[in-house]
């Protein structure tokens, strides 16, 4: 996962090397004004963050939004394959 600082420094180095903002915008698949905002240090919105590979942040409090986790259902006794190992592990660790 990349950070905003890494992207900012990469864009700044590329612009100092002579690449235009339009070229960088096409390279990163964002708009030209968005490149200027990133150089200025503004964190992009959720859609642009996803495109750049950044973590999404809440627009109000600027805290990272946690990834959604999928809760694994407990295995049914006698129905699901491997249920005995699952419950024996729970008993031995628990």
C-alpha cells in the first residue's frame, strides 16, 4: 500500500525532470487539477484514492476507513467437511 507522501515525491521528481502535469495525469489516470492538489498535499477523495492505491479516509475526520471483514460462519457439526478438526482446535485452544 502506497502513501500520499510517496506519490507526492514521485510526482514532484517527475515534474522537476520536465514531465508535464497532463502527462502525469494520464500516467496516474486522474485529472490534471488533481495532480496539482496532490502536489499541494491535499488528500484525494475516495474514488481517486482507490485509483492511486491509497487507503480511503473519512472526508469529515480524515481517519482511515477500516477494511470490511467477512465473518466466517461456524461449521455445522456433522454436515460440513472438517468440522471435527475445527471444533477440536477450538476446544484445545480455548
